[in-house]
C-alpha cells in the first residue's frame, strides 16, 4: 500500500506528536491530528489532512471520529499517564485496527501492554540505547530495540574482517542471529552467498536476541 493510501490518527500534539504528523504528511499519508488544546490543533492544521480539537478518552468522540477506519492510531499524549491509558482502552474497545502508544517510562509501558496496546514506544530510552551503542563502539552503526528481547543492529565491517567470507564474521555466527542484508554503498543485498568476501564500507544488518547480539558484538 502506498503511503498516500494510508490513514493515521495522531492523538496528542506535543513535540513528538507534531514531529510524527510532519513526517507522515511529508510522505503523502492522510493524517488526522487530535488534541484537547486548540493552539496545538491550529498549528497541526497547516501540515495535516485534518486537525480537530477532541478528547479521545471519550467513547462517543472516538465513535464520531470513526477512528476504527484508520490504519494506525498513535497515542502520543505527554505526561498525563492516566489520559494515555484511558485513551488506549477506549481505542481498543472501539475496534481501532492498531493502537500504538508513546510510554513515559517502564511502568507506564507495562500497563499499556497489559491493556492491549499493539505497540509501545519509549522514544527517549530507545534513542538513548542507540546513541550509547554508537558511543561505545564506532563499528556499531545503529541498534534498534524491537521489544520482547529482540533487536536489529547495523554493524560496520572492520578492517580485520575485510576479505573474509560473510559467514566468518562474528555477527553471522551467533546462535539465533539472522543476517537480514548487507549494505554495500547505495545498494542493499538480501541474499549474498555466505562465502562472499567482505569489502570496505560494508554494513551488516543483523537481527536476533539482544543478549546474543551484544555478546557477538563484543567479539569484534
């Protein structure tokens, strides 16, 4: 499905929610921006398909907005944890296809998981992990936490592994780790033979259990 064919609802127009609206809209997606504060809604109206002042913790409001027709409803309410939880419950009970929620902390995230949120995001924590990994080892280009103990890492091939086969790289030898692709210049190869020699600038995209992934990264 093309981005312009998708419909998203963003509930809560703080910095995170507004950035989300801008990025989705820039890709041509249909975006409904929602907040209880009129100034935020007016600001979002300039960049989204539609922007409304509404309280999505109210069942009738959610029904009137027909949010069950949207592909994803993103609850990006800031510090009001109670409002975030109640809104998530209402959306799930209304039959919204997918409810994604921004969590303030681990306790908030745990509750959101228990009440059925389809995806829980902690932007500050996830960004902190990614930056820390890069700070600790420049060979780790990026790390993405997938939740449930799983992660994806982009690993820059070091000088010591140049010319060696892909299968000889530590990140391709760990238990339960899967090589998803090799980035070589502007191209991404998903099915290079495992005996292909590694070249300067290659980046391995590897997925698997976070603990196992970190263990293998330490071997680099």
